[in-house]
C-alpha cells in the first residue's frame, strides 16, 4: 500500500516518470559511481555479462546511469524508481532493502530545493514521523559513505524517520557528474 501511495504521489505531485532499472549491476558501474560497497559476495556464478554480474548495493549508481542517458536528449527531466537493493549479510546471506530513488535534472538550475520540498510533502503525506536535517557526523548515514565523491559538500541532508537515519537528499557533486559525462 505504501509503495502504491509513493508511486501515485511521485507521478501526480512530483510530475515524475517512473523507471525500472535492472537489480543486477557490474563492478564497472559501481566503480564509475565511486560506490564503496561492491557486493563481491553477491556475484552470480553464471552471469550473462560482466555488466550484470552482481546484485546492486544501492539504487544510486543505476539512477546516475539513467540520468546520464536521459541528459543526452533532454535538458530537464524528473525520474523516480521504487526498487530493491541488496547488501551482504552474514546471517541471512543478503539483506534486501526497498528504496525510493528520485532524480530531478535541470541543465540550467539546481533542483535541490524542489526535491527537498517534494520529499517533505511526501513524508507528510505518508504520515511518517520524519525530519529532514543536516547530517550528524557522530552517527553517519548508513546508505551513503561519508567520503563518497558524489556527495555535495553543501547540498546534502539526512532523512530521519522515528529517529533513525534512513535516507538522504543530495545534489550530485560536479566531479561525479564528469564520470557520467
């Protein structure tokens, strides 16, 4: 039910198109995105290609790839994905997480405030006890490494739900944008 509410909200209020990216990824894309989790223990034994040889640890690299493809043809777009990511877990082999990834791209302006307002409205619409705030270096964000090169130094906020960090809003750092042309 919550997934459907999110999809409806993103389409009607966020005016975004839903995409579905493949839950398998490759080391090349993870390296291009400078992602710190490579999921080396979640590599498929008989992968069809090296580009899809492991379970993705996050939606972020896939979304960056889709944004790079779309920016070649559009100067402005809005995309989102409700999908799964997978992390290594010694007890259960892997832990799958349901995630929402949102991309607002504008060649001329920064859409950071638009995304911030949208996510705030989404959290309120879902009746979640949530706060969007500056990151606390003492606790860190479990979804993105503090030293990730795509993390913008001034436009990065944590999303806390019931006192637990479970999301972030970020403008992609210009140096990371170069990796994806």
